């Protein structure tokens, strides 16, 4: 049905219009019955459906319907697989449709500035390109089901400490290149129906009142055509927010802010046209959902199987000395740690899913493999229990291998607060040390130097346990890579001196040097590099080439290379393409990720990885011009198995069609002027005139 939203708005009273600009309750928008406008429901996200039918809360306290908990974003990011994210989105969209939910509140694509952010498990990466591509894929999947997505939290919500009040102090170039870039990519590529603005301020301005962000950049530059909603309670000054482009306030305000809007219109402080425009945007999205169609039901069990498959695709094999993994099918293996029986597979807060089942590693392995279990420590705390430890160490000593299932207790990591350190509980440290001493084949520990193998599962959803077993025993081959750097110590992290800030101000003094951009520039050692991940097979890279060696910045460059599976079993390889600016025109990171491909290869098989680069792949954001700029000159194209394992490199010569104007003034230096090709001849003549060669003696 093609309806005229404008006509509908024209029939609404001022109070009705002001009313639809805030929630009806915790999870519903307001409808207008007499005009056939339904009260649409929204729900969290982002890695499952958290539909609350009873009393609402945004802390994950009250129960929601039984649903499927898929791997969280920290895990799915490690898949580097846009297809997987699109499937996840499609499945979540179908669950929403079947449950009458019109907008899923996610994905969350804030940058992992510090490993201590309490909500990092909901976020994808330290790299804006990766985060943007993955988020776009998930949004496309959700919206393919006629359900809206709500990429959040726009923008620079990179910590939980004082998240409602703090101001992120970020220079304009860093803001664009690191913190806005994932949103820009997602908005442009996937056209989300809604965007959720964050609680915090940026450079002293409340995001929910920022016309620059919510209107000029989001709509004007990026073409966003849906509605902006507030994070739950992020509204400060309602009328100011509406003027800035904040259409919908969530949750309900009890009518108080509706009255403020109506009064502002009556008193001439708010043009009615501004209100009308917000209402049109909200109604437009309401009817995209209401007029659409989609799944009427979904199969929980089938989605559980999918959750297992996804968890398998996300796990990262960090270390595997001497090929200790996969474990032999007939090896007697000790499973140590309560997480083997009670997996922790998601984080706390508004994303908490009421998982209808959770498959533990113990449940998945028992009866199929020679496994024995010892609790060793309790999953919920950090108190050491001598008797439990002794029992675990004894079991490990008597087996052919031991797998310690280590991880954080729930209380260590949650929405609402940050972590104060990166360590595991002391009792787990101690147990691992003791087990490693009696059993050299000990796996899944964070002590990289003391153990032969580490398999990182992240918070991989309700299928994590089975996925772990399939990977440990080699039924599946690990194929994830890290979407973040593991530093040696938290103190090495570039944000360390300025996280989480001072009172209500947090200075992003590391600028654009976030994650590997910093460690690379400093040539600093790290525990595990961005993009690192092993496989039970091996891959060789060859033949890196660009389709042109000299290129203008307004034409695409296609880059290809061959990847061969040189091992004995099938596997998947994530090939990363980084661009290095060698022009010297501007301060840049050593290299930046600008493409990635995941290839599935049989033993001996070769496939071609292909990447297409465009102007943006070479550009930096120039605050003086207020636009993305690149310089003419040489650029390196680096194909890597990780950011620290660059296998192939070629260079191309780029010609910039819109170079930054070179401004000459009274302080310009001779050598700089001589370096300008357009000025060189002139400068040489000038110099000759001013300093004529001395006459021969
Ligand atoms: C969170 C959002 C969430 C909302 C609704 C807020 O506290 O920051 O991510 O979507 O609550 O639960």
C-alpha cells in the first residue's frame, strides 16, 4: 500500500505529533489509533532477540522471552565474514518478524579504544573499516526481513565509566577516521532504518543535541533517511534535541517532554515544520515495518544449530606449538574448570539473551571422546578452593592432555562499568599454573609463554561448548582471526594514560593511533597482533598485483593474489589487504586495513583473492578542507595473514585529481617551495637571480 505520510501528518493534532516523538512505554512507540498508526515494538539486540513482555528494563535484569543467543560481536568480528554477519542479521530479523518486533536495537559498532571498556564484548573491533563492513552486513540481513536495524551508539561511546555524562574530547580528524567511519560505512552501504544516538558528549556537546552529527553529517553527508532515536534516557534538552535531528526519544517520558515540544511550537520557539519532519520520518519507518511481510514463526532448534556453526567460524587459534591441537580422537583428556560445564557465552546488560539452551563442552564431548571433568574452580567467582584444585591437578596429571576452560566471571565484565584490569581471577591463574606443571599438553590458557596452545572462543553464544569440542578434537578447523590487538600488558595500550578520563572528561590523546595503528607506529611488541589467527592447515600467498601500477584517484584499482592451501586438510584463510601511504604528505599510520577476504580451500587448492580499492582507501580526513583528501605519490599495497605477518607487497603510483591547494605565504621555506613540482622552475630562477653564481676568480 502506498500511503502519503505527509497527508497523515497533516491530519494529526499538535499533541499527537509531539506524542509520537517519544515512546509509549519502555519498548513501544506510540500509535495513533484513530489514524491507524500502530504502536510498534523495538527490542535489544544485537546478538539475539531480547523481547521483554513483562516489565521492561535496559539492564538485563528482568526476563525476556526464550530465544537464541548467537555469538556476541567480539566473536563474530573474528570471523571476518560478512556472509556470516548477513546470515546472523537475517535470522534475527526473522525472529523479530515472528515476534512482532519492528526494530532490532543493534548492531553496536563503537570502536574498541581500550580493552577495559565494559561493553567491548558487544563491539566489533579496534579497526573502523572492519567494524563498518561487518555492521553493514548485519544491518542488510536484519532489514531483508522487513525489520529495521538501529546501529548504535552514535557516536564515540567507548567506555562505560560516566557514560551518561562524560565528554569525549576528540580532534576532528580522529573523530572522522576512527570513530565516525564505521557508522559512515554502515549508513552508506546498508541504509539502516534508524540510528541510536549515544549518551555521551563529544567535545562538550551532548550528542543527542548535536546538529552537526545528527543532521549535517548523518543525513546531509551520508544520506541517512530514517529516524534517529535516543539511547534509553539519553535526552537532555528535548526541544534542542528535536531541532538538532533527534526524532524519537526512548523510552516513554511520561508525557512531560511531549508537552515541552507542544509548548515550544505554540510559543514560536520551535518551527512546526521541524516537528512535522521528525514525525514524518518516524511514521515512514513505522509503516515500512507495518506494511511489510515476513516470517510468522521460527525454529529455535534450527537456530541453535546455526549458533553452533557460527561459534565455530569465530574461534581464533592463537597458538599451537608442535601441533598439540587438534587433540587425538582417542587421547584421554581432562576438561578442567567449571566453564566446561557451565559455559559463559554472553555478557551482562541490555544485550543479555534468555537463551533457551546452552550446550556445554562437557555435554558435547561426553560419550563421544575420552573426556573426564574436574571443576577446579567455580565459574562465578575468584575464590580459590584447595580441594577442587588438587582434584583437577591430579586428573590432569593422569590424562594424555588437559584443556582448561578459563574465562571471566559474569561480574568482571558488564554494561554499565569498565574493567579495572585485564587479568583472569587469581584462582584460575593458580590452577592453570599447577596444571601446566603436571601436564605439558595443556590448552586454552591466557599464559602464552607457558602453554603450547590457546584457543580463544570469546563470548560465542549458546553453541560455544559444542563448537569448542569440535575445534579441539579437529572435527572443525579454526578459521577466525583477531579483530583487535592483544597487548602484552594493559599499560601498553595507547589509551592507557587517558582512560577512562578525569571526572566527566576523557581526552582521546592517542588520536588516530588506536590499536595496531599505534603498536605498528611504535614498532612495539604485542602478545597477539590484529588479524592473527592460526589454522590446522597452512597457506601460501603469491602473485600480488594491481591491475594498474599508475592510477588516478577517481578510478578503482583491483588487487589480486593467489592463496594456496599447502597443508593436509581443508581450511579457511582470512587474507587482509593493508594500504601504506609512502607519500610523506601527512602524518599517517604505518598501514591501514582496506580490504579482507575469507577463502575456503581444499588441500592443494589455489584461489584468487580479489580486492577493489577506491579513493577512500588512500585518503585521510583533512579538517581544514572539511573533506577526505589524498596526496599524489607512492602507496604500498600489503597482503597479510595478519597485521604483523605481511606476506606480499607491491607499490602503485597514485595521482590525486583534487590535490590540497599549496598555500604560499611570507613564512614559506625555500626547501618546501622547491619541493613543489609546480613551483620548482620558478624558484630555481628566483634563486639564481638573488644569488648569482660568483664570477670566476
Ligand atoms: C543501552 C542500549 C540499549 C538500550 C535499551 C541502553 O542502556 O545503552 O544499547 O539498546 O539500553 O535496552
